[in-house]
């Protein structure tokens, strides 16, 4: 095990809250591996870079000899974590949860050491728990204490829906810490209340309370809200190297430094001495290297500079074959560009395609001069026999071909 000061320094690195340091020091002095708890509710299939802020820290602590216990909240996913929410979350069914959960283990091992990671599903204990024992959980906390949470109290004051199910969530998450005897629990800053409840429940059950480490919430691609699958402003760890590189290059210069600090081990001060464009290329390459390979990162950097700096077309433009019949060739023929972009997976939804179209962010490209012309209703009246080359947003290209 590393010396105490090095370990404490790593626990504190980039942390917002660090609670229970005295108890943690005592545990570390025993020179035994600690149980480091982190939990994810499988409410979506993708783990994104926002999750990796925590996972990267845990990997470094694994390298010092500690073990990670990953709680996959297949039981709590049915409630939906209300942290930071202003409205009710939709309740998922068993099939959705099972499908999402199946992807989590494979994705977390892109960062965590599998040999030092134990995966537990909290349905293991909750599905077996007698109702009388389950209800006893609610006797440990008063409604007044639960409503100390800012998001709960705000919704209550504004007469917005707040279900009894949501009010129980912190207690149910906290009980996970009791079951696995967590030494330290990690979460985003929006999880602080839940983590404190876990610490309290451990004391109620005569356990040594867990220390708490909260980390900053990573801002998404929009530069304002936290990275979230539901908001569509995320970068998934399973995305292709090309998608990942391009998305990182789309973030603002202001947000870039937070990405450097929370997602890489690069020297941020040295990066700040570079031109912003060079720094961002360095950032994108660093992130792609982690989840793909240095060779992929270098290839994507070269491709990005060739396309966007030298204003050339990509080598591997995706093609979409638009099926028509001869009767379509009338004066009324007009392709459904919204449908095409959605089926070609150029956009997450048809609404996104409509928004981009209204913002003149979908352009036709002259393959010879590379001149770009925003698509309009008039330009959508037909597709040339040789196909239509389209640029979607800042970095996606599609060639639409006619096929009988």
C-alpha cells in the first residue's frame, strides 16, 4: 500500500467534498484494502465521460491496492434517482433495466481493473427483504430531514409532483452501503445528500461510517448543463474514435479546461500555453487514446485536420441509398430529408434534424468546389442522379444516392 499522505492526496484530488477524513485515516493506517463504493442506476444503456470522472479516480485507487464495489441499481432504477431533478422520472420496466445493465460491466472495464472490481446488483438484497424490514428503513429518517434536500424542498414549495417513492430513494441507496460495508462512497455533487444518508444508516447498524468523496459534474457538449444521455449532450465511452474525437473538438474553449482537468492526466498549465485549437486537438487525442488507442487518436487527428483545417472531404463518407420507384419521378418528387438523416443515424431524433435544418446547419456540398449551400425547401425538390452530398452540423457528412 502507498504511504498515507499519498493516498489522502489522491482521495482529495479534484474533489468537491471530502467528509470523514479522520475515520478514513484510521482505516488506511490498518494497511488493508478498502471497499470503495460507486453505484449506477441502469436508466440508459450508455456510460458517458461524465461517469468516468469518478471511474478514473477509482482506477487510481485500485492501483494503490484498494477494491471497488460497483452497485448496479437494478432495483433503484425502478424508482429513478431524483437527485437534481425538477420533474418526475419515467419508471422503467424490467426488460429495459436488464438490457441497460448488461452493457454496464463491459463499459466500466474500459477504466476499472476487473480483478479488483466486484459487481453487485442491489436487487440481490431488496428482492429478498421482508416487507416489515423494508418499512423499518423509513423509520430512520423524518420527513423534515428528507425535505432538507434542495431539489425536494423546491419541488414541494412549487407544488410540483414529488412522490413517496422518490422520497424513499436516499434511504434505499444508503442501505446499499450497509449491505456491502462500504469504507468510502463516491458520487457527483448532486449525490451528496444520498451519500450522507448512507453514512448515517451505517452508524444506525453499528458499522463504521463511510467516508464521502464527491466530484464535480462534467458539463455536457452544450456547455451549460451536466452531461446526460437524456439531454443528448454526452460522449459515450463506446462511441467510435471518430465520433469521440469530433465531439470533443466541438466543445467550447472555456469548457475545454474542465475536460483536461477531470478526464485526462495531461499537464493543464502546459496545455494553456498552446494555441486553443492545438490544446483542443491534444485533449481530443488524449481522450480517444484512453478508450481506443494512441494510433486511433493520431489517425483521427490527421483526418480532422485534413477535413477542417485543409477544408477537404473525409475519406470515408457514409452513404445512404434512398429507395424510389419510377412513379416517384414526377414534378411532385421530394425526398424526406428529415427521415433520411434519422435513418442514416446522422441525428439522434427527427426533432434534432428539424432544428438543424431551421438553423441552416444542414448544407449541400459541391463535390468539385466544396462550396456549401444551406438546404432549403427549394433545394430539397430533387436529388441529382449522381447523388447529393450533405454536411450535417459541423462534422458529419452523408452522401445520399438514389436506388430503384
